[in-house]
């Protein structure tokens, strides 16, 4: 098979890149290790920066998001069971959209089907070759048969554990990482959200987050030790602990119910440089991971897609400068978002070795945020998304 762009990874970033390229006449093939049902069954974050909203609209997949998504103009921050609001719209003129990643992915798969472009699921042994030549290609196995795709470029949208980043020589690749000493225990429940906007709560017992997917579907998180097991947390224990950590008025209004899904996710900050080697371009989690505190994971992947789509479009129009500078452009935004996610994580979580002094510093930081328009503006600018 021959195509212009071989995209490894059929998650939202790979699908969005394929859809945007299709709309400017650039052919692609998407390879995905998992089945479509598995990809669509993954529960992921759903806070979109406005730049991501506009990118989905540009791809022609924004109609259902615009009809059913929830526009949020701020968030609540809390310390010691008392909260205050950061007004994004007033401070920056921008908002965010709450629209689940599963829904984004579903819309993109439907768009790929309508376009008639192949998304090949269930592949094994994907391997890129000759990336430092003018004739790269990708091999894979499907149903026991070996296949080869010849292409102009390879886009590695295959996540942290995929083969793309591993194809960059060790003497070229530089990796930066911070692993956090706790995780997030999250549950999904068919209950109304406790608040009209997200609540981020700092508490001496640990961080908590109240989020939502829809009017009758809520997503809540608790900071827990890395050694905790999901099975050790009953639903009633989770709700009891959540009430302890969030603002008092929210705790009193909280509607509880059986969990639909429950899991524990570790937290890490990670960046790989460069994001281009030869004809290979890294996108999203293949190149960087952020702790979810700042709602940047999917949005950073989409900003990578923006830069790569722009670079490829210009390349096929005869100007390769934007494509040649892809890594530098993408990483400039990546590191700013890494900083913001790290700062939110540091401000809101209980660190095992922090002690009373660290808690006092967090209390003071949140008190300053509550009183300072300048500090609130800086947080709001980062949360709604820095410009591409």
C-alpha cells in the first residue's frame, strides 16, 4: 500500500490529524493496535481548550460537540473546605468546553468512515523503517499476514508505550521525567454534578476533583497513595472521603450513587526531545505526558496536531519551513503546559514528605490567588489555553 502519511495510532490525535489532512487533500492511513470498540470504551478527560474546540470545528466534527457539550466560563478552587471561583470569561474573554474524549473519538471515527479513508484496527507488530531516508515505510501484521505501507512521512500518535519514540536513536533522544508519589482514584457515576463547573480542592488529607460528563454523569477523583488498590475502595468509602475534602456546601449538596467505572491512574510529567527525527514526527503522549491536574493532556496532543497539519499542508504546497520547525514550535508550547500542569499539581496535592510547612505554602498560594486579579488572570490564561 502507498500513502502520503502513515499515522500510527487510532486515538483522537491520530484520527484528528487524518481528518484535517483529508480536508486539504492529503492522503493518510491510520494503524491502530486495539479494536475500535476498545478505543471507544476508554474513559478519558473531557475539558477542551477553546483552541481545541476550533480545531474540531475546522475538521468538520464539531456539530455534536456544539449541540451537547457544556461551555464552562470558570472553575472553583478550594482550600480547607472553603472555595472561590476563577472567572475565565471575565479575565481572558475565553471559555473551555466539557466534552468527553470518548465522544470526540466517536465523532472522528464516523468522519473517517464517511471520508472512506482507512483506519486499520487490530494490527500487531507495527514497526517504522528507514525514517532517516527519503523512502520511509511501516510494516505490521494483521490476521497473521504481513503488510507494508510506503509513505512520505510517519506520524507517531501511538502513545507513551508505542513504537514511534523507540525508533529514534538513543544518542539523539533526550527524555525528561518527574514521577509523582501518588495517584488519582477516579469514579464515574450516573449522578448529577455537584457543581455547574469543576471544583479543584486542596485538603490536608489530599487533593480532590469534582468534574462531570453530562447533566446526569459525574466524574470524581481523590488523591491516593500509589500502593492503593481499587478493590480496597468501596463506593461508600469513596463518597465519604470526597465529602471530607471538598467545600462544605458542595459536600452537603453531593448526590451519591453506584460507580459505573472505577480506576487508579498514576501521575507523571514527561517530555521527549526532539519531536521529529528524519521523516518521523511524534504527536501527543508519544512525546509528552502531563499530570491531569491542568486538563492539558488531550489539548497538548491537539496542539501538536495543529502544528503538524499546518506544516504538512504547507510542505505539499511547496514551503517546508513550518514542517522543518515542527519540533521547536510544538515543544515551546509543550514546556509551557508542562510548567502549568506541574504548578497546579504542586499547589493542590499533599506530598508525603511535605509536612506542615508545605501545607502552609499551599494555603498561602490559594489565599493569594483568591485576592489577586493578576494571579487569577495568569492561571486563567493557561487553563483556557495559550495561543498556538
